[in-house]
């Protein structure tokens, strides 16, 4: 207790935070390969933790699914400014971010299906997804327009919808490669460079 009489809030131990991050990354990977109904022991093994650790962090499978979804949204949101600061050009940053986003959509597809049974919860997560990612994509598009790499006029929301539509069905058709189609979409945004 402090002198003011307040009990300080304990921060999570560093290993607990690492365990949670490892669990979220492992769960996302397992969900991609085995679906959201994969055995919890498979996630624990991949994360290198015991089953009890998973249940300490996530009381139910639904809690884990929601946490993975939010974790991946945050990773995409945080990557945008980082890529813009480190990539060779704004368009290169845009292309790298879209690649991360496509990877997220592959996982999101299974997560979204698992969450649809709770329509109010799903709607809240979808709103969160848009609120976090549309501004990041808008920033990347604006930077590429300012650099003269793409033509103005493409709205972030419509591009996200287009990418999402191109990714739909990729999991059910082994002959369809969504990343190739998304690359063609991005190539269509580029302005021809003077020779």
C-alpha cells in the first residue's frame, strides 16, 4: 500500500505477457492449419506452454478466438506506420502491408465464421476491425499518392473490401491463389513511371 492509502495495481509479470503473446501467435497458426476447432493441446504444444496456462489466460475457446482476432488486428494496425518508416518507398510499404493483411484475412475467415453465432459480438469486432485498419490503409495510400507512385482516388475502405473479396474462397479452391490476384490489383493502382 502506498502512503496515500492506494494499493498499486500489479502489472503482469513479463513471462505471463510472453506466454500470452506466444499463445496468441500459436493459436493463430493452428487456426490456419487446423481450423478454430483444433484441440487446445495442439495450441499449447505449439506455444510451448501447458494446458493450464491457456485456461489461465482464456477461460473459453470463444475468449481465445476473440483474443486472436484482436491480436491480429493490432499487429496489422501497428505494422502500417513501421513499414512506412522503413520500406524503400510508400508503395513498397503499401505492398508489404497488404501482404500482412492478406495473411490476416486467411486466419480471419475461420475466426469470423466461429464468431458469427454471436451477432452482436461479431458486429462489435467487425467495427473494431474497420476502425483500426481503415485509417492505417488510408495513411499508406495517401503516402503513395504524395510520392506520385499511385493515382489519387482509391479509398481505403473500398480497397480493403476488394482485397477481402479476392481472398474469399481461397481456402476451398486449391487452384486459386488470392495473393496473385491481390498483387495484380495493387499493380493496377501504380502510376506508370517515366522512362
